[in-house]
C-alpha cells in the first residue's frame, strides 16, 4: 500500500482533500506534527466529507518519531527544489511520498539528507508552487499508475443511463 506523508500541514481543507484522495486510492496518510489545525476541525471533516472515518491515518509528534516508527520506509520527498522529476523515479508498491507544509515545504535540513529521493513537479514561469492537495494527487496517481492501479476499481457506470 502506498503512503502519503504530510510534514506539518497547515490548512485543514487541504488535509481533508488529501484524506479523501487517500481513501479513494487505498493509500495510508501519515501526519507529522505540529499541525496547523485540530483533527476534529469542521473544515477538515467537510473537505474529507464522509470519507474521513474510512481513512487509514497515523500521526507523529515530529519527523524523528516518523522515522523511528517507519525505519524501512522508502521515502520520496516532493519539493520545488529537486532536480529530478516525479516521473523519473520508480515507486515501490509501499513507497512513502512526503510533502511539506503549505507555507515553506519540507525543511532544507531534511532535504539535504535525501537529495536522490527528492522529486518535483515541473511548472511554467515564476509559479512558486502548486496547491498541496493538487500536488499530492499528481504524484500519488503517477505512483499508482506505475503499480498498475493495484486494487483499484476500473468499472464505470452511469447513474441513470447505461453505456
């Protein structure tokens, strides 16, 4: 199972959207504190809709605890500072893909220890970054594609009519 890791997320609606995406993608969510919100916040639940109770989510008091509880994690770090594109790596079926907080990303003190695992999404012009939940979706679905969408539903049905 793939894993999304949010390092100190700040905006509850982003985390709610990411949680909903993780449920749809059968992916675990890992939240590294401090969080910029409480997990019982209405805006978090609203963005995650009624899917939040189905989410496999784990919280950690800091990055050190995350590492100690996941010592064998194959970790990729999404950052605008990376030289490698997110499409240039091969994601293992149990990969951990980490994203930083909305205002600052993953701290450089962490990034410099993982140069080869840093990935980025290309952007045009002087755009500083994409929305966090959009970035998670882009990279997560590439990892899912590389793993042949293992365990995902491929059937599509119309609600009132049929194909």
